[in-house]
C-alpha cells in the first residue's frame, strides 16, 4: 500500500511538472508589437504636450522682447536658455520614436526653438509652430 501511494505521488509530481506547451510565438510577438505601439503613442502625446508648452512659453516671452532694457534682456535670455535645453531634450526623445512620428516632429523643432527665443521675429515662428502642432495633432489623432 505504501509503495502504491509512493508511486502514485511520484506519477502526480511528474505529471504536474511536465513542460507547459510553448506559447504561441506569433501571438506573443503581436502583443509585444501592440505594447510598443501603445508606448510610442503615449510618448507622442507627451512630446506633443511639450511642443505646446514651449510654444506657449515663447508667446509669453513677447513682453521681454518688446521691452528694451537690460533687466528684460536678462529675463529673455534666461527663458531662452531654458527653452533651448528643453528643445534639445525634446529632439533626443523624438529620435527614439518610430520613423512615422519622427518625420512629423523633427521639422517642428526649429519653429519652436525660434519661437522661444529673444529674436525680434519670434512671434512669426510661434504662429508657424502653432500651425504645425495643430496639423500634427490632426494627423496623429484623427
């Protein structure tokens, strides 16, 4: 009887520890691809928000551009340096996106950088940047 129970227990453990059938590789790859796509869309959303923030920051700098004194020039230059750092970070993030998104965003970098600058014609760049951002939003989120 003990031998029978021991044998039955051994058979049970062997049956339970048998290798599981391999997962469907195509289904697993499809799931991974879908996860990468969702992650890219989330990153695109964050990048779009950053573009909008930089464009608004550039419009807010107009008060510094209009005033002709040293204090406002310093404020403008400080804001411009901050915007340049954000733009460089944004460009690095864009390079990690899939090519379809990369191609939409890279041309916008120059307009946003010029918008958030102390240049006299920065507001023209802000208008162009806003139009580009709005067009990208329409294309990405139909």
